[in-house]
């Protein structure tokens, strides 16, 4: 898990370095650069391609925010993108993970050797439909590594007997 997090940090910092050394680099260029990283660095190729793209998109968002702040011409700091020294997470989009048939486990299938992680506590991973889970994130904290599920929840308006509406 820690190796996957370090590799994600490397991908993001490499994308920033590429942007610094080349003019007119956009998000699409950063996505293409991820494929080159996987080809040139075997340890980067071991990380799932969607996890690499998520880090490139994060770097692209930081670059876009900085560019927009510069174009506005506001005085003060513009938020120049910084290299990460201690990354705490890696994010898998639609591939690289799969819920196990056991409602308490999730399997990671990239070549970083994470394998099956078991859920502690009383929660149930099958509470949500697989189509509702948009991203899975491994987050490093002081007391261990946690799994976050980014879930798309369909909110519908319900009308109560008194005529008011509330979100569910």
C-alpha cells in the first residue's frame, strides 16, 4: 500500500516537473505523459493506469487553478503548484479494485501487491451498488491505512404530509 502511495506521489511530481520544463502543457499532455512514465519506469507501470491518470488530473487541476489566478491579475499569491513531499493517498477510479463476494473485503488488482483488504467494524461494503462507487481511495493516516469509497448517491425530493420537502 505504501509503495502505491509513493508511486502516486512520483507520478504527480513528474507531471509538475514536465509542466515546468515545457510550455503550453495541458491536461491532455499530462495524460499522455503518464503513459510515457509507465513505459520508462517499471515501478510506475505496476500502479493501475486509472490511479496514474487520477494523479495527473490532480496536477492538471492545480496548474489550471494557478493559470486562472494569473489571468485574473489579482494581487498577491497565485497558488503556484507545489511538489508533494509526503503524499497520503492513492485513488483508483473504475479499475484496479473489485468488491469481494465477502461483504467485508475489497480486492486491489494492480501489480503493487496490495491484494485483499478486510473491513473492520460492522459496516457492509455491499450496502451500495457497484455502479454507485465512483472512486476508491487508500488514505495513509498516523494509525494505519484506510479505504474511502467515493459514492454517487441519488437524492430524491420527498414530500411529507405537511407539504414541505426534504432531501433524502
